[in-house]
C-alpha cells in the first residue's frame, strides 16, 4: 500500500530532550504522514488499518479514498 502525503515543511525537524513525553518517557515519530502533531505520532495511523497492498490511498478530513492514478508534472 502507498499513501499520498502532502507536507509543507522545507527542512528537517530536529528532536531534542524537551520533545520527550513526560508520561511515556519516549518520542514516537510519525511514519504514516497523518499525524496532526507531525513529526510526532498522535495515533492517527490507526486510520490505516485495513489498507491493502498494491492500493494507493489518500486521507482527507478523516476519510480514506482510493487513488486510481497519480499524475506528476515531471
């Protein structure tokens, strides 16, 4: 499965000790691209349960849709 992710940042986010979660004591970095607190995980990846391989998805307003094709200008 693939997921279309649009990001607005133009550089890396550096993590430091102040990024630690006082309750959990760890840093969870988002790998799905859906987190509202990106680059940190907020559990949004749970929306991806049931995704099928060989299918591309886009998530908008909490809704999952299948993408038929991706067109780029390159």
